[in-house]
């Protein structure tokens, strides 16, 4: 929430508006006085890394009455405030909409009572409202993610990782209850991200007889060698008769029927606290900017809107449409229309549920397909690779295929270091960083002969390549060699996985989110150190090759003063501007600076050069320190995003290959030679797409190993504005109001 507050304040001030804090939510709006205070640029400094909300939030009975709302209106009119930005859940946003709808009536009440003058009423004739959804539950329809959800998942995964180590030592079954009120999102994503044996969510109660099914599943897991069982329970979980399913009920069942050593943990409010994740900071910042734009463009006829996230795009939706659909979910659940409830939650929720169903509650088929699918990691290791391998292997086994591990990338394919993978082989891989298969940067062109021989020897029918830019180039080299080597005429799919996020065909790569959080956490500590010292500037070098994604996004998440990247050329004049900007900043109450530099942004303006330049120019005003983060950015346990993303991408890739193999089966053998039989599986804007490798060559800068078009460059101006640079904001990408027509179609159930 603080990232959203900070962005709203700073972009508001940047546009020339007066911005006010309303402390203690609607209660502060009603009470007025010192609760409504003007915000300054400096007053939102050092907020990004704080959890909760620094301006406070409170439940307010007074605002529920017309009298209370009239007091709130009076306070706003007196200060000339005609735009209100509300960050909260559906209750807060519904209240805001009601406030706006009766605004004219409230003005008349105040006029009659002599509380405001006719001139004041005219000046404040209408109230614009924009909402941002702040809720860890992710229970608001119309947005893929609400502010706070990703951070809550981070807290949950920290606990799950800690629990699983002790549980494996003791052969235990663990039951974990997570928050979410009447929404199972946190439970569902947690179950996917930790490979849980079972998840209970309110949107989809278990079938009758679930008790026996659960016990059978846990027994089977122990039989195949798993020392650990994990069961995730959403706090609002119910059975088909509407009765609550609690941790105690499950614990008693497992203990009594199976005699397993069982422990139950209720996480509670620990999920709400802690430092916000990089994703939440960027999401809050983007939504804050969009909210200000929406308010400035609003007219008396514009409906109150909510700023939402769809895929990686900011969109505006009519507030009450979203509230209505959110209520429809509750209604569908109450009426037993559970499939519809899952659909109404949105595409993101539905995809998660479908992936979970694929990986759980299923046994391998008796009939084998006789298809062999090989999986390899290529390029530098990154967090989330193992999650993708695990789901790909298990989905493949469930399809009846034989899954083969190729160790050490294309070298392993050439040398024949290939072995079968079983269900248990990949157990517990989801939470492990790095690459368990081993990975190398070698490209296949120099060893095509050996690779083709081994594809024939091991009878490989399809290939999953999980990796970075080398995986993309390697895939292209295999496709090119199809003309000469018939053995290479097999379907293949590349899943982008690299901290650099530089694979053409995808807005996101597995591993980038984990690296981004590592950089952001380090920047937080460095800023804290700089704040304690006063007048100190830190220069930090990030990874990414020639791709400036990590430097830009970490700059947004950590509140950097500048982020130097290859894609945005800079010269001595820009450096001079940045130094002067910092000299001015040191005259204010904010006496610290943070500069990020992408490792290959410029061959001559090195990190050492920048350190020397800033040290010299800052003499007598600030001193400098430098930090090269290096390979720590590639390591660590994967974030919930990377685990979940890897799991979904691995599953989608193998299902696509299964369909493609059927298409390519001719006269008793596989023959795939069309461009669409070798694809990159990537996320583009709002969808995951399979794009032919050959089609992506046009959009690739092979020399610098980056795509020619990169969506995140549109966020660069936000970084500069939030650092107080006087630049023009590119509004070509600001969202227009959309209607949730699809959601309304989903609502038009015959029973309505």
C-alpha cells in the first residue's frame, strides 16, 4: 500500500496538484482536522520497504451513516479536494462509490445547514473517485493480483520452506491454514508453489467421500518414498454441505486413520506483515501512477473506476461492475455453482486451479504412449528451473510418456548423459534454486552430429529446453539443422528461464522475479545504511547482460535516483544532470542516493568510472560507495511467482507437445518440420502463447542478446518522475476504461 501512496503523492505533485494524506481511513475523513494533511515530496521518502500503511487504516461506523458522510464531504469541500483515491478492499471501494453517487445531495445538506457557502459548493460540484485494491486475499474480481497478495505469498512460502525441512527429518504430515477469508487464492498458489498433496479452497469443496480419497493419496505418497505430506487449507474452506473444514478436523482424520505423526499450523496475521515484495512495490507504483492519470482525465460522467492488473497490463474497469462480479462469486458458491465460482474469480485463478488439478489427485495411466520426451536446462542457472522440470516430468508421466533427463544442457545431449525420470525423481524440486539437471552455455551447432545420433539412440520424440538466450539460439540452431539431419525433425519447445529476462517472445522469464527480489532486499539494506550515515550515494551494479530489465525494475522497487541501461543510451551530459540532481537532493531532508547500473550498459562508463565521477563531483557534499552484486542474483530459493510460473509453464509445454506429437505422427513415426513445431512458450501482455522460433528472429538483436521491443521500457519515465526529474510522462500506454463484458457473460447464468 505504501508504494501506491508514494506514487500517487509524487505523480500528483509532478502534475501540479495538491495532494493530501487522509490518516486513519474513512474515520480520518469524517473527523477531519489534523487527520487530513498536505503531503510533500519528502514525506513519502523511505516508505517503499515498509509493510502495512504509514497513513493508517481504520474501520469506520460513522461513514456508514449519511450524517457521517456529510461531515466527510464538508471536510473535503473546505480543503477544495475534488479527487479521492481509495486503496482498500471491496467494502472500502463500495463505500467510496456510494459517497460519490450522493455527493450532490450531501452538498445540498451542507448548504442548507450553512456549513459551506454556495461558492464552495460550486467549486466542488462533483467528486471523482478511483480505487486501487489493497488486499492479501486477492478476492476482488477484475484484477489478476491485488496489492499485498504477492508479499503474503512470500511470508507463507518462508514458513512452508522452514516446515518442510523439519517435516522431512521426522517423516511428518503437515497441515497449514492460510488466510483469504472466502477466497482460496493464497491456499491454491501455495499448494502449487510447494507441491502440496491436497488443497482445500472454498470455491471448490471436495467431493463426497474426500476423507477416504485423502487418506489413500497420503498413503500412496509414503509408499513411493515421500517422507513428507503437506496439506494446505484456506481459512474459509467448506465441504459440499457448507460445513467448515478445519485444521483440527483434518489432523484428527489423518492421525486416527493413518497413525501419521501430524502437525497443524495456523499462520494468522504473520501473512499480513513484513517487507513488501518487489512485485508488490512495482504493482503499487504502477497503479498509483495510473490512478492519478485516471483522476485527471475523469469527467462528471465518468463512472468511478478501479485500476487493475491484467497479465502485465494496467487496465481501468468500472468499479461497481467489479464489485458486482465479486458478489456473484459469493452467490455462486452459496448456490453450489462451484465451476462457475472458479471461472468468475478470473483467468489467473482458473489457470492455477486447472494446473493444480493436473498435478494432483491423479494416478499414472496403465497404458503407456511409448513417447519419449527429453528435458534439459540451457544457459546460466536460475531459481524456478527445477519447478518447471518437475511439473513437465509429472504431466508427461500422467500423459503416459517416458520422461528423460538430459544433464548439462546441449553437452549432455551430445555426450549421451541422459537417464529416465520417475515421479519420485523430481519430488521436492519446486522449492530448490539453481538447476538440478545441470546447465551449460554451450550451443549445439558444433556438435549437431553427436546430438542427432543420441536423439536416434535414445529414441527421443520431443524436446523441452528450459533456459535463457542460449536456449532460444540453440533451439534455432536445431531447427536450421533439420534440413540436414532428419533426427532433429521432432517438436521442441523453449521455456524462457533466466535472471536477465532477455528471451524474445516472452514478457517474463522464470528466475527474473527471484533475482529482482534479491536486488531489492540488498538495496533496502544499503539505503538503510546510507540513511544512517547521511549524505551518502551508493552505486550498485546489477546483472542482466545487455538487458536493463533488472536495473529498471529494481530501481522502481527500491526507489533509485537513476538506473543506467544499455537500451537507453546516456552520455556525459546525462551523468552531469544526475550528479546535479543528487547535489540538490542533499539540500533537502532526504540525504542519501541510490544509483543502479546494468553490467553492460556502457563499455566505457564502467561502475568504477561512475564511482570515481560521483566521488569527485560530490566532494564536500556527499561521499560514495559501490557494490557489485554479482552471482548472488542467480541463487537463492525461488519466489512464489517463479515457482508458480515455472509450474504452469512446464505443464503447458508438455500438454502442447502431446498435441503436436499427434499432429506429426505419420506412417508409424514422428516427423516435425514446420515452423510451428518449434516454439517459444512465453507470456505476452495478457496471455501465454506458443510462437514459432523462426518468427521471433525479426524481433531479436542477436549481437546484444536482447529482443528489439521490450514492454518494460514504457515504465522508465515513472522511475524518473518518482525520483523527481522534470521529464514528460509518456501517456501512450495509459489504460482506457474497459468493460468486463466477458465477466458479465459469465454472470448471465440461467438461475439469474
